[in-house]
């Protein structure tokens, strides 16, 4: 399952009593800071909230303070669960992604494509740099080997030394 980034200024508030509405939720959380939005998603069948809501603060620090103080607090006789909210997702039920419009993922798709292309470009650069370094290393080793085969002039007249030098030259080519 993909890890979703948390929204640090939006809180999930679970365990709401039936009588709690958005106004009460707003009044409960306003002591911690300025609130941008309060939502209590409704059950389509009953048109009542589903015992949870979301409170979005203007400042992350206010959301953190609210979460620290209100998690496991009591409201209308019910114990609240307060956590950072996950980003909203369109729920398709059994249909999953098929229930979303085709353009729903467009922005992130382009971003992922750009990241993928950048990653491939960097990998190609790294590959070229490694190949260049290996080639340089091979040349350096070859130069060292060639340097070893050049022996003092007195061995050039030695038939065994000349044969060994010839073999070494052939092997390095």
C-alpha cells in the first residue's frame, strides 16, 4: 500500500457524538488557533455525519497543539481520536480508480514522468562517468604494464627476456 503524506494542518477527528455538528466542532477547536475549514462528511443514506470530521487550521503549529490537547479528550460523552489527516481520495468502492475522472491523476502523472526522465538521465550520466573511469583505469594499467616490459638494454640481447617481452606485448593487445 502506498504511503500517503500527511497534511500537517488538517486534523482527523473521530468518535464524534451524533449531536456534534460543524459549528460545535469549530467551537471546540478554535481555542487552538485560526481555523480555515471544518467538515463532517455525511452518510448519503441518513444525511447524518459518519461520527468523524476534519478540522483544517491556518497554521501547522496550531493543528499540532490541538492534536496534542484533544486526542483522547471527551466531547458530548464520547472520547475523541485526533490525528493528522491523510489527503483526500476519491473512493470508488469496488470500482476503485475506474470511478475517478481520467484527468484526476494528470498532474501527478506528469510530475512522475519528469522524475522518471530525470532519474534515467542521471543514471545515464553515472554510467558514462563509470565507463570513462574504467577506461582511464585500463589505460593506466596498460601504461604500467608497458613500462614494466621496457627493460634495461643489456636484457634486450638476452633471447629469453626478448621472448617474454614479445609475449607480454601480444597479451596486452
